[in-house]
C-alpha cells in the first residue's frame, strides 16, 4: 500500500529549500521595496539638481553677451544699449551713469564702467573735434553743444541733418546750442538768436 504524503503549499516548500515560484527570482517583498526606495531617491536627487540650476539661472540671469550684440535703437531713433533680456533698449548715455536701468543692472557692470571710456563698447562713443574729449553716441546731433565747441553738431567733424520741426535754425547767442534753438524758446521776450529771429520770425512751438 502506497503512502501519500501531504505536499504542502508552495511557500513552505520554498522556505524549506525548494525552488522559488516562477517570476519570483528568489526575491521577497524586501527586494521590491528596496528597488522602489532607490528609484524614489534618484528622482528626488534629480529634482533637487534641476531646482538648484533654476535658482542659479534666476540669480545670475543670462550670461553677458559680447558688446557688438548690445547695440539697439531707442524709441527716439537714437543709439541705445540692449539689456540682456533682449527687450529693454536704454539710451547710450544711460550706461555707467550710476543708475541701473536694465532689469539685471548690466548697464552698470564693472567690466563696462571700470575705465570709462576705454571700457565702453565703441558703438556707445563719439569723439569731439579734440579727440581728448568724448560724448555718448546718442548725444551727437541732438541740438545741444555737448562737446563745448559744437563739433558734435557742426561739420566738418559731424554732419547732422537740418533742424527738426521742434527747432528753429539760427546762430544762437546761448552757449548750450549750436545751429538751432528749441521752438519753445521762441517769442518768450528773450533773445536766443543773434538776429532776433526767435522773437520776430519764429512762429513758436
């Protein structure tokens, strides 16, 4: 008579040294939980690195661009300085004036302002009749005697267009102007032109 031995369940056989269930690969619940923990830790590390990179990018802003790419034209059609955000164009004379006009303040950076005018990009500069003196490029042909000898307004040093609609052409008696005066000065009972045309011929603003 053959004896029948109880086979027991598969887990007791495995615990007794038998073969593991297919797909178990000899690994219990601890193995799966360890894999999950490792994956979670990796994802958290990756997120922390990305957050750190974003924080650094926010603090430092975009890297400085070479000066040649920072030239722009302002709303008044004058030479300007393009900020690193590529949206703000400030007047040339606003660079290194002690006031931060760009969102990140690059118009006052040390590399630009440490040795003015030598440290400034060429597009920001204009030289007077005496090369020892300079002005910002947007101050040339603006109607004002910025150089002191009117070389920024008159030929042969500078060729400027005729007086615009807001100006009256004459030989000014005021040192501040060179070949035009603002029309707001016309008929104000004060002589600004050597021929008095600002009081008798100029129709005013």
